[in-house]
């Protein structure tokens, strides 16, 4: 996972810390969280420290299933999706751009599927993120 700007295990990030480091990208994170909570059921989130190399990430879950991982960085945030075979097949037949499809195809494989990272710093990217979330949620 990408290195979070929050690396000290002793200090779990809060909203004010996240707002400070994301700066102009913070409203995008808020909009995305609101979208997820309004669109999907049984959503929860939790901060997790995945070790010194990764730092803190915010994990959004549907029941106990991981939807995405949010990794705060300076001025932007990285989202990590883990797609299984069914989700990958849906991506291939979706209206997502060829660039996104190729990025997913070339992502790192892990036991749970493909790890796909997407850096978010502009509002225009949220449409793609929402499409990816829908695919992940439904598959």
C-alpha cells in the first residue's frame, strides 16, 4: 500500500489532521464518503495502521467486506481497491476508460485479487471512483 502521510502509530489521524494535509482535496474525500454512506447500506469505516512502511489508512467496509482503502497524502489521497474475478470481469465490460481498464489489468495481484490504486486530487475523478465503487460493491 502507498505510504500514508500519517506514519506514527502513536497518533491516529482525525478529521482536522486529514483536512490539513489534503487541503483542497479534502472536500473530495468528504463528498466521496457522503456518497458511499447515502448510496450503499451497512457502511462503516475505521482507521488502521498497517505498519511503519504503510502508516495509517482509512478503510471503508460494507458489513465486514472491504470496499476501499483511503491513504492520505499531501494535497491528495490514494484509493486502493481490491478486485476479485467477478469485479474484474465487470470492469472489462463497463464504460470505464481504456486507461483505467489497462491500469487495473496491470495492477499487482494478491490472494484476494488485483490491488488497484487511484490517486485523487480533482473533482472530475470522482465519477470514475463512484463507478469503481459500484462495481466493487456489487461484486
